C-alpha cells in the first residue's frame, strides 16, 4: 500500500488531556482510494499535512464516516508531537493536502507511554476484591502527611482579573 494524497478540508483540531483529535472532510460522494483508506482505519498511520511545517507524525486513524455529502476522517495524535501540532492550528478551517500512509507501529506501541502505576488486585467469584498485604494504605501515612492545609491567595496571586 502506498502513500495516498487527499484534498481535504481540515475541519478541526481539538486537544484533550492525552491527545489531539484531528478531523478532515473530503467533500463529494466519491472517495479517492477508498479501499486503502478503509483498510488503514483503526490502525496507526503516518500523517503529513503538506501545507504545514509539521512534517510527518504518527496518528491513530480512529474512524472514517461517509454520508451523501462528505467523508469524515478522524485521527488521534499523542506523545511527543506537541510542537508539530502547534504548527497545524493555523491550518484548521482551510483546504489542504493530507497524506496518510500505513505505519509499522502497532496500537499498543502508540499508546505505550500512557501506562501508569496501578494496584494489583484479584476479584473473587462473589465480587469482592483482594489486594496484596504489601499495598500501602492511607492509614499507613503519618498524620501530618494526610492533614489538609488551607491555601491563602492574595490579590497579587490571582490568575484572572
């Protein structure tokens, strides 16, 4: 499968806690390279928006939705692509050329950096949960670490006027 060049409307870019969501629309009832795009959906692709200085970056091809007037392509971008995403913001709302290309990266590798510490536990058949005796609880902390403290903010510390 080769690189595909699509004329798209860069509909929106939206940031949340962990990712940037990019949405592109292809106008019309025909979709160039439709079979290749459908095969890429749900996988990691290497994207390039030709009008930007962002270069190429990995993204999860989240979905492809077609209706009678357009085809919407949605991508999730995470990780170390923040600087590249900043270069894309001025292009939102304008027509551009998008080139998605299949990636060798798996979904697990793409989201690998989002692991966090968790508590190991077992769920019994009756629905109760057992945790290790080695797990620390709030009762194990000294009292001064668990006490809440009030924070005073004076007028000089205000973030908003």
